[in-house]
């Protein structure tokens, strides 16, 4: 088990961390570890002008997968552990560097004071961080359970996928108790290492170069002492880089003694912030996204639609390397999920939800009314992946304004799918604790003025985890509502066969009826 670490103890260990970095040749005299609004963080110990490093740390302080990969260090225990990692297989696949780094962290943790990274590992948070992440929340179908508050969202499915993966990894490790003893690699410890990696790992380019999240070319995932202790601030202008000593954090603005030194974690949506870091930010709602599934229309020949899916998958597969905007299954390996994200609203300012142009191009190919239209739409899809939208079907602007009949038909199906998903989330929210928000209006939601919530279970001052869930749920439904367009906000639609009912509406209703019959009339599958 991994115990929680009280703030006082983390501050003491933080001071030890600074002493260790200094003993390794680092320059940390301008900073100190202290408590602040975002919890334990890094603060200025003295004034630091713009362009001057807050701190510099030797590269040898960094933990990375390559420490236990390739060349051996001559130690028998090290050699055995590296060999065990090389032989480890989960789901018939060798482990990747992300898992290797997590197991490396656990192995060094088990070494205790014998590990050269002991001061760093002791400075890491304990159960208090793990408890903030959805992967650690109970998954029983109980409205009072936190994970049930995310029911049927992408976050809910991701948490279950992560739990499933960790269970498989645990099973694989049990087969080699000599190299992976349960007291050092048990389920709770695997969960802790998972939380440390996803909340703190940084891509570091070695040797030379700086940091970047734009590409992993020449970069490796690292656990970076002190830098990973900095909290997040969207407006932070401080930048990472390389100095004479090693990696550094350079002041992007003049800072005075007592100022907290925050870094920008990047343009992450709230789903990623919640699953990886345990908090959400209202400012990051503009980066949120969702997606709807493009399923077989009830009115089409299943064999024809299957052939179209195969053709579209082949086109997307050829474009996959370097062409997709997100490294996410929703837009790469599963091209039949139509992504919805926020774009700048030219009319009213702010942002508005819209289907990704590439998703519209895919829908045009899938739902084309004739085979000839399908061939043309596939050509447009191929051009869209190459940066040339072709026929204006997937280019810049609002695709709903297109006069192309194929695009209009595709949009009808996409809007129907969005409406179907919106209704599903609405009912799931009601069944899995939606009344909680009405009973406790201070928990957050659209009327709250809180800028960020840490998803601490049981928090009462600002709603904690439930407020984080509420913001995530609200933006998911906002995105779907924005793209529904031709549907009523309350979900009302025409009956089958009545004037104004479109083919897409009929398709959505028939699919809902099939699902209700399959699940006994409910929405919980």
C-alpha cells in the first residue's frame, strides 16, 4: 500500500530534494518548496529577472526508461531486472517505454536508501494524488460512487480501460515473483506508479535541445526532479531549456521573492487534466472535445456500408503517419468516431462546438447517397488528409453551410448521432446522480465562479471531485448541443413518418429502440 503524505512531511522532503540536487551539482538557490493555493509547489526564494533560470539541474538526476534498457551496468540485480523487463509481455505485446519507466520507478522505490534517486522518490506525493484520478475511483454501479458520476462519458470508458490494463500488467508480473515481488510491484503500487507517470512525466530531448510536447522526435519520457513539482498555470510564460549544468526553467517574466513558479502543462482538455493530473480548469474548457459514433444506418444495405467502412479505413490508414491532429483512438485507429471540438465563434465571439472537418469528410464518404457520390467523397477525403479539402467539403468554415447535397446528408446523420448521444448523457446524468447538482448548488457547474477544482474525494470547500465531474460533464453536453442545430434543446423530435422527419432522425430513433429493447428499456448498457 502507498500511504498518503501530509503537506508538512512533503515540505520537509522537498527541502531534502533541493539539497540532493545541489549536491549533484545543480543550482537551486533561487527556489524553495512551499505550500500554496495549488498545494505543494515551487516558489521564488529571491527576485529572478526575466530571462534568468530559476534553477538548473544535472541530467543525471533525471529518471528515464533508458536507465533500464540496453547497456548493462554490471550489477547482477540490475542485469536480472533489465532482462525481466525485456522478457515482459502483456496482451502478447512487449511493454513500451512508458511502462518500463513506471516499473523502473517501483524498482528504485523498493531499493530505498540504496537508490541514487531516493531523495527524489521520497519527495513524490502518495495516495493523496492517486485518489484524485478517476482510475482509482470505485466503479460499482452506485450513484454515490464518484466514477458513476462520469457514467457513459469517454472519461468513464478510459478509466475502465486503464483499470483493465493495470490488472493485466499485474497478472503478468505475478508470473515472475523473483524479479517483480508483490510487496514492490503489487496492484496498489502499480496504480501509484501509473499516477506518478501520467501526472509528472515530461518529454526531454537528450542530448542537446530542449523540451517539447509537439513531437517525440529525439525525445524520451522522463521523470524530472523539481521541474515536475511546479504546478500548472495557463498564463505562465516560463520556459524549459538546457543550460550549462543541465535542464533548466527560465523566467519568462520577472518574478519576486514569494511568487509561485508555475509552468503551462499545455493545451490539454479537461478530460486529460482530470485523468492525468487530478484537476480541471474552467479556462481549459475551450480545449475539451467529444465524439459521436458513425454507425450503420438502419436504411442501408449492411454489406454496402461494410465495404465503405473498409475503404475509408484504408484511406485513413495511409494518412495516419504525421497527418492526424490528435494521437487519440477517436481520430486515428477508429476513424468512425466524429470529433466535436470548440472553434472561435465569428458571430458572437467566444467559442462554439463544431464537427472536425476531417470527421465531416469521413461522414460524406460513409453516408453518400449513391456509389458515384461515394467515390467522389473518398477522393475528397484523401485530399482532406493531404491538406487539400477538395470540393469545399472538409475545408475551413462551417460545413453546415455547404450547398453540396452529399455534405448536407452527412451532416444530418452527424447531428442525429449528436442528438442521440446528448440524450444518452442527459439521462445517464440524471440516473447517476444528476439530482446531486440541484441539491448542492455550491458544487460548481455553469453558475460557479471557481477557476479550477482539484478532484479530491470528499472535499467540501468547493465540491472537489464532484465539481470537477460537473464541469467535465457540462462541457461534453455543451459540445453536443452546439452541433445539434436542427434539433430542439430539450431533445424533442418528430415522430416517425411525420412531416419534417428526416432519414437521419428515423435512423436515430430506430437505433434507440433497438438499444432499449436490448437493455430492457433503459439507457445503461
